[in-house]
C-alpha cells in the first residue's frame, strides 16, 4: 500500500477520509486528504481502498486575498457543499461524505491558520454567495475609477501632473497601471504598491 511521505520539517495537522476529490458527479467518497504545515496531500483511492495516486499541493501556492487563505465553502455542480482551494495556477475541490458545513469550516480554519498564521473570523466560514475574488475585482475596478477621476483634475500652477505608468506587481507579477505616485492594490493577490 502506498503511503505519503513527509519532509523532516513537516507534520500532519488534520486528516479526513470519505472524501471525493474534484467536482465529478460520478466520483465516490473513497479518497483521503491530509493537511500538513506545508502541503495538502490528496490520496486518491480505488473502490477497495488501494491508493492509486498521491498528489501534493504546496500551501505556499495557495492564494491569499485580504489576509485570508482562499480555501472556501462552495457548492458542487450537484448542489453539495464542498471545500474549494484556489492555488496560484490551479484550483481543487473536495466533497466530504458527511456533507457537513461544520467539517468544511474546520478545514477552512485549519488551512487559514497553516497558511497565514491567523484565525478566521466566524463570519468568514459561512458561504456568502459571493464569487471568490469578486471583492478584489471590485476593489481593482474602484481603483481604476479613482485613477480616472484623478487624471481629470487639472494641476494647479507650478504643479507637475502625474504621468500614467505601468509596472508588474511585486507579489505576483500581474500588470498594474495608473498614475505615478498613486497606491494601487493588485486585483489578483491583494498586494499594495506605489506606482513609479
């Protein structure tokens, strides 16, 4: 039987059996997931419990927006609650056989603690119906509106107008633009930067 291997500085935090990986409607609740201080480990199992594949997802690649790890309670295509994880280049969803929000909320809190070191406020573990990243997108849009309003203002006598500029976000390399000297927040990773 295949068993996952931990690094010398890695320890398990939370485990769950009876898990369905992915959003497959025909998937069975045969898998297991393990949260460590460094990874989320997905043990994909067959119908008789044999391990078919082990996948490691580094917690360092989990997106963090507004100080909150992007491990969210969402709904699968069949309407069941699931834990959805948004990594920098991928996303994974896990359904629990219990189907309970309580277990998913426990995983959300543990993942947030492992990634950020902070506790989630109680309201953060409820499903708000807002799409993940919508707040960041709205803030980015508001920043663009503010930049446009600032450009419309005319400089006073002797004042040099701010020039439009662009740069890469130091947090995730996404493009940032606006007027030089303004502070903008990246719509992808939430990093605040002063445009130069």
